[in-house]
C-alpha cells in the first residue's frame, strides 16, 4: 500500500463520476477506496522504475483518463516522470472523435461499437 496519509482530491472528475455511478450500492467511501488503489499502484510503479528502461503499465481507462488516477498520483510522487497515456473508446465507424472524448489521453484508440467488450 502507498505511504499514509494518502492525498484524496474530491474534485477529480473520475472520483466525482464514481459517486454518481454507485446508485445506492456504496457510499462516499467508494471513490476513496479507488484513490487508495490508484495511489498504491502509483507507489509501486515508481518504486520499480529503472531510468534506463521503459516501464509499461496496462490498466483500465478509469485509472488514467483525464490524467487522473494512477497518473495523478505518479506525478505527485515524481513530477519529472515522462508519462504517456492511451485510452480506448467505442464509437460508430462514421462518428468523428466526440468532444467529450477529446483530451482524455495522449492517444485515443477508437474501436467500432459492435466490437465485443468485456468489463
């Protein structure tokens, strides 16, 4: 686990959205638990970085979209890190990248909405 105390920003979009998604199946502690998980992943990623190698971490979009989650915690631990984020969105073939999906990551992979998805 990350060192205590763990910083928690209630204004981060991902954690705010999580409060709206729980629909009575959790509490205001659910995004806090997610923050602990993100902070802990960032802590261990930073601990195992080697300056002479590229570190590849694959995670769900919720952990890095909008440069939040793991990204946000990594930058607090080590502001000099060079981090690139990639996200995937589902859309129709003819749709241009929708405005709400622009800027959520450095690179966006668009897949057809008919593609099988697992969660």
